[in-house]
């Protein structure tokens, strides 16, 4: 193989480490190991090293440019330190330095959503775009921005957290401890909490029968199945995602005048139920001059499960 054409790319999560050996956006080989975060930082480094050895055993080290890591939390992308990662219970951890010393490879670290956004910029739906926001709708609402072709980091390496834009200071409690965040409305958790609250108040729904009255067992897939059967509460909880997300996007577009918004994450499986509300609210709330002449592009992400791994590869592209 031609020298320095490969990268080692890591999706570092709270429960698992996924490592891919990549040639550009192509994943040649992948291994998944437990993170072992509860055993401490050294155990995590050992897990990553084990996964790296697994995927590189048939390859020459001289062919590999380096290790690109996407890690949840606040990351100093300049030196690869993890400033704060609640999922891993880390604060001020020299991740890049430690892994470089362990493996001998060059190591670069990004926040995981920014890594996924870089994948979209270099290889995916954001290729050729100068200014866009990449939104990941899942258990929470993750996001990152590309401005003038570059990832936006901000003064505290925390730029882009639209999930925690406050839409109502007296609104529902968010996982961050604040009230009325976008994430409290437009995430999987927000959807589930809304249904649970309505059921606890005596609202009638087939969801109650589906969980045999055990409200705590209400999950996104159950709500989705109820929506397929036309259940009003299920549909309302999903439509609500689009309504609040549309307000947030209109505000973002008014502020930044982007080329496009890219959407990914598991909640997009419910797109048909909330998309109409999303576009209506954008049109209703956006400042007209902030809307491109050919309309704001609303795109779906190219990458799903392997977005962070491919983002690691994009760091070296």
C-alpha cells in the first residue's frame, strides 16, 4: 500500500470503543471493545490500544497517518485534552498525549459531534458547503457548526450546543439541569418525558396498554409504533419535536445565515410525523432576508452509525 494513506479512527463512548482502520471514508476493518471507564483512565487507554492492535495486525505501521478520536464532551482540539466528559467521568485528561505515548502514533481529538460533522464536510452531505449546522437528533440533541469551511470551536471549546438553547425558562427540565432547553422538547428523551407526563395526568392512549400501565417503560420505539396506529398522544409528542426544532433553526438561520442544515440521528426515523411542523415553524419565525434565494437547504446526513469513525479519518484529510 502507498505510504500514509490509512488512518486509525476512534469513536470513544461511555460504554464502548469502536476503532476503524480507514482509507479516506472507507472503513477497511473495525473492532469494538468495552470502554471500561469505571476502571479508570489507564484502563480506557488499554482498551483503545487493544482495539488498535486488533485492526492493524495485518498492516504496516508506516502506512498509517495517525489516530483521530471523536470523544463526547468538551475537548481542547489544539492539544487533544479532554476538558470535561461526563460520560467518561473525566476532567482535564491529556488523552492525545497519553495515547501517543502508548501507541507511538500521532493523535488528534475532537468532540464526537464535531467529528461527525467533519465527516459530513469532507465526504458527506456538507461537501462543497461553506456554512452549515449539523444536528444529531437522538437521546439528546447534539450539534456542530461549519463556518467559512471550518469547524466552529468557540472561546471555551463548547460552540454549537443548540440542544441547550433556552426556548422557555419555565419549560420542562432538561438533563443539563436547566429548564426549557431545545433538548427537553426535541430529543428522544424529551419525547418520552412528554408522553410519561401526559399519561401520569390521566391522558388516554394506546401507549398505556402497550406498556401495561408501567409508565416508566415508555420508550421511543413504543411511541413510534403507537404513532403508526394513529394514536393522538404519540403523534402529538412527535409533532412537538418539529415545532420546537423549527423555532430553534429559524433563530439560528436568522443569526448566522447558513447554506444548509443537516439532520442525523435515530429520531429521523420519525421524520414523516414531524417534518411538516418543522418547515412551517421555520417559515413562520425566520427573518426573510436570512433565507437564501433558493431556499434554506434541509439535508439528511450521509453517515449514521460510523459517522464519528469517519470523522476521525476526516481530521487527517
